[in-house]
């Protein structure tokens, strides 16, 4: 990690295509000049051989279970979490939400406390971690719907337990994913949303009418829609169609090229549109590991050279492993979304969905704001963004230029 005092950056806005010159002082944007659609030749000569990169807001991932051998459902050290932030920054991600999955109440609370305590110790973590996402344990116990969540810890929604989580989190929980199994779950959704916390529907197999009741109760998001689902569903009378058709629901999707076929991504984005689609990595602990076979709990997991993970000896996926640099590029290449719109699905849309303070710039960075950006190159067909620099405040989290 590099501490930068003063710096000048020339880049092209991902949203306007204008060439910009930014002046940074101790991590604050103190000057911005719009150079127009054709940059000055003198400025161009100052740039790296790769040319003038795009500049975009730092990517924001609302679902990170872990990365590079580290799991937020364990009790990680401050150093472990800082290392994870740095590795995520290689993808252009500056901010994220640690996601704690199904476990015993004691283990969930211990994981929450580890994150909260480390966030107090580290300025980097305070800036990079903007909230917590609890996915489970209030989900479907059915095979397929529960995914890799441990069935012995799956249980009915319990608002009193949630309050104990939130007390341990000191109010940092911003999102909870549940399955609306019954009236108890619907009441849970009503109570949690009344506190200002977002509730998502995920790892479910309930019928469409129960989805509608959950949305009426306050649910506002479909978590990794299409994944964490039974392998076989009724042809028409199923929850995916219902969630797609309800404009009150945002949809988070894993657009890594493995979790959802291109035609499914195209159908999803045509249904939800540019304002209700959120890109997530859903990265698991073994994501980012070198190719090979690893032991994960009771399972043997193979990490393939292309980055995806599978259950050894099968064609089944074993969690997500690719980050937002891949998801943005792939979504652009298989849907009608522009590159700018795909970037918004990983920046402004999740930020606004969670009703976070401040705003993510839509056109140009704002003078007087703290640096929170990524620089990258991309040409259609690359399959990935080529991230060159990621900065949050005065910290250059990643640099390859």
C-alpha cells in the first residue's frame, strides 16, 4: 500500500468519455479540468504506454464471503482483513460488505465482533468496510435452495437473535438475506426493515405468492438471483419468474461467466433494467487461490486455471471466485448494457440501494471529495477489465502502471 501526498492523474471518464486531469492532495481531489474529447498531446506524452485509462468510482461489492484463503465467517485478524482489502483492490474494488453466512448464533456474533473491532483499529478497514451482510441462517433447509450453507445451523427467522447480532455489530448490519418461509419470516421482514435495514430474498424455494407477501412486508432485493436455487423448478409457477417481474425488487447477480449463462444474464437485465441490477462477486474464501485442490470443510475443492471453483470430480460449482473486474466486463459483453451502465451496477446502484451517506459521482469526480476511484483499460472482447490503479483516500491500494 502506497501513501500518496500529491499527484496528477489524466484519465477518461467512464460515464462521459471526456478526458480529465485530476489534482490530488493528501487523498482529496483539489482540482479537476475537463480536457474535452481529445486530450492535449503534451498530456498524452506524460502517460504510460498503455494510453489514457478510464477512471470510474471505486467498485462496491455488497457480497464478499472471503478471499485468498480468508473467510469472514471465521474470526479474522485486523491484518487478515487489511490483506483482503488489498487483494480485492486488484479488481478495482475499494469498498465492500463482509458477508457472514449460516452458523451458530455464537459463531455469527464472534465473526461480527472481529470485524467491528478491526474496523475501529484500522483506518483502511473503516473506509473500505461500509456495512455487514448476514446471509442466513434464516434460509430454506431444502437441498439445492440452501446451497453450501450448513443444514445443521439453518433455523426459522428470529428477530430477537437479529437484535443481538445488531447490538454486537453496533448498528453496522445493513443487509440480511432470508427465505420467507412462513408468517414468522414475514413478521421478521417487517420488523427488520422498520429499523432501516434492508432485507433480501435468497436461498429460497417458496411459491410466488409467498414472494409477493415478502415484498409487501418490505423485502427489496433478490440475492444472487438464479443461484442458491433448486435444480428443478415448476415450469411457470416458480419464485424466479415472480422476482423478475416485481419492480419493487432489485436483483444482485453473479456475472462471472460460470454462475449464469449469457442468455440468462440478458433476460435478467432486460427484465430488471439499468436501475435495479446490482453486480456482486459473492467471492468465497478460496477465491483468488492458485490452481489446485484444496480441502474446504468436508469437501475437496478444485480451483481451475481460469479462476472458477468446482467440487472435485463433478461439474458442480463450489462458490464464486471471480471479482467485479470480470463481472463488469462479462455483463457488458453478453447484454445490451453499455460499459458505463455495467460500472454503475457495481458502484452507484448498490450505494443508492443501501441508502449510504454521500453519493457516487455519476458523470465527473467532485472537487473536494475524497479519492475513491479505479483506473482501468478495456476493449470489448477482453473478458476482464485491466485494472491499473485503485485508490481510497490517500491510500493507493493497488498499482500496476
